[in-house]
DNA sequence: CATTATAACGACACTATTGTCGTTTTTCAA
DNA sequence: TTGAAAAACGACAATAGTGTCGTTATAATG
């Protein structure tokens, strides 16, 4: 009648498999990873995997689902805040808490790449990637639109074009850095250059002056 | 003693298989394509494929090899030319013969993406992609360096950073357009914005004025 | 501590795909 | 036209990977 194995134990193990499987999928790609790989990484038996997931595809989908939920939370958090200046918020979205270009990249970028790759030959996975992508885009667009509304940013370029330019830039940087890692400093250099460009396109200096 | 099948016939058939296989690999990705797919696309029997290629990997490598040779030729062609102004040449490299942003992209970009994807989990294929990438980078770097030497471009940013920024931008645009195609016009808009950015970073207007 | 539901296990059957190989067909030179 | 060399073929064995299923081990409850 009553459960003989605690719910906590099940959830913990499921999460454990999910995390291990995620690493394997990232490492090897969907097609190449076998359930044997996942099994070894998670430290369970082959049969055990099927206790928690219907099959390989179901396991993969669970990973995507989890990632999407996290992305929604992250983005929601940023948009909630009420601010008087959008430039710092934009910088924060692009470069993280430090709010200025360093050798790290927007965490959304590698994930965009990942989903683009895995989704390239599979409609369902492509759809997940698209959702995430649009989610990221939306945050930038709203930030810029808000900045333009209050007069902080120039309206020379529409918010959609600016948002896509930013995401394009970040994704391109992540892609090229993945292809040719070389020195970390290169990422920072290119980012600094891009910030100059953003300031120009949004006329941030002028905008800030106007506000004062 | 003498060959009973003409060399031309063999070469033609080999090229035929190569072209068909290339399409299949692009369409399906390396892991998913089977020799059966290739066989059907090329219109030969399974056994026939092994007359020309040792195995699937060998077939794939032959396609890469061919692509690399073509890329070397294309880039070599551009660098050979003697010019008095590097800006038009830079535009030409970025946007093709039209020399100004339209909805088309540098043909190198999709190929960069392709090799990044296929090479992501395979060292040998990754190396091919890297070679191509560096080849593209080299052309931009030499163009900008030459332009800087003759005073047409500003030396504010080093040629390497500028070259990588350009390739980053193009690849990012290609990637994002691949993820979210939407209207073609968006590509043009973002490209125009990027050209403004390039003019700023290279101080092209000023440079041109100085030359006159 | 005993009971029992169920999680964990690993052998098994099934499927898909690869590369080989003996046979047939084609092609070209004499 | 004919003969031989080699290309084209497709059945075959080998391999790899999936998901199922009956059995065993384990953990919560009374």
C-alpha cells in the first residue's frame, strides 16, 4: 500500500542520472553517446536507467526541459528589476555580475551553440533550441526598448535589430572561441571593441548626458 | 595488361558519389547518414561504394579534402590582386561581388558552422575545420594589415583583433540566422550596422580623406 | 525483525548497420 | 566480335547498440 522507497531517494537518483547524462551528451554529442556511456557515468546498470527514463530520447528531452526551465528563471529574474539606468543592466546581461567585458562569455551563448548543433538534424530538439534563443532575444529587446522609451538610448536603430546584433555578436564570439581558443585575452579585446560599437549605435554617452 | 575501364569513367563516377555523399552528409549529419543513404543518393550499390572509398570515414575525409582545396584557391585568388584601396576589397571579401551588405552571407560562414558541428566530437574533423577557419582569418588579417601599413586604416586596434571580430560577426550572423531565419532583411540591417562599426574602428572615412 | 513493494540488475532477443566476398556484368582493346 | 580485366552487385557474417524481462537486492513500514 505505502511506498517502500522514499520519494527523496528516487528524485535524488533521477537528478544524478540527469546530471551525469548531460555531461556525456555534451562531451560526445547525442548520436555518439550510448546508454552504456550514460550508465557508466551515472554509476547505475543499463536496466536501471529505464526505471527513470523510457529511452534515450526521453532522457535527452528531460535534460532539455530542465535547461529551458532554468533559462526562463534566469531571464525572468533580470526583467523583474526596476532600474533608472538600462546601460548597466545591459552590460550585466551581456557580461554577468562584473558588468564589464572579461574573458568569460554570456552563459546563454554556449547553450545556443549546443542546441543549434544537437537540433540541427532533429525537429523536436531544434524547437527547444529556438525557444531558448527567443527567450534570450526577448530580454535584450525589452531592455533596449525600455531604454529607448525613457530616452537613455537612441532610437536610430530599432530594438529588434539591436537585440539580434547583440545576440549575434555573443554567439559568434562563443563560436569562434570554440573553434580557435587561443588566448583568453582575445575575447576581452573583441568584447571591448563591441561595447564601443554599442555605445555608438545606442548613443549612450549622449543619452546619459541628456539625462543629467 | 591494359586497363579495361577508362580512367575518365572512374573519375567521373567517383566525383558523382562524392557530390551525392556531400549532400547527404550536410542534410543528415555524419552520424546519422548510413552507407545505404549515400548509395541511394549516388545511385550505386552498397558494394560499389567500397570500390572507391575504404569506408564511411574515408569517404567523409575525401569530401573535407576537396572542400579545403577549394577554400585555399578562393582565398589565394583574393590576396593576389594589387589594389590602391583596401576598403572595397574588405567589403568584397565580406559580402561578395556586390561589395555591399545584402541578405546573402559570406560563403565561408556556413562552412565554418558545418565543420564546427561535424568536428565537435572528432579530433580529425576538428582539425580540418580549424585549417579552414585560420585560412579565412588570414585573409582578413592580411587585408587589414596592408590597409594599416598604407595609412588607409587606423591602427587603433590590431589587425588580429579586427580580423577575428569580423569573422566572429559573420559567423554569429550566420549562426543566428540559421537558428531563427525569419525575414532576410534582418541580415542586411545587422550587416549595415556592422559596417558602421567597422568604419568607426578602422576610421575609414578619416583614412580616405587623408589619402586624397 | 519480518514483510513486501519496488528499485536495481544483467542476460537476452531484436534491430540496424557495417564491410567482405564470390558472382555477374560491363567496358575496352585487340 | 570476342576475351579478359576490373567494376558493380547484393547476400552474408560480424558487430554494436537498444529496450525488455525475469530475478535479485534493498529499503521503508508495521
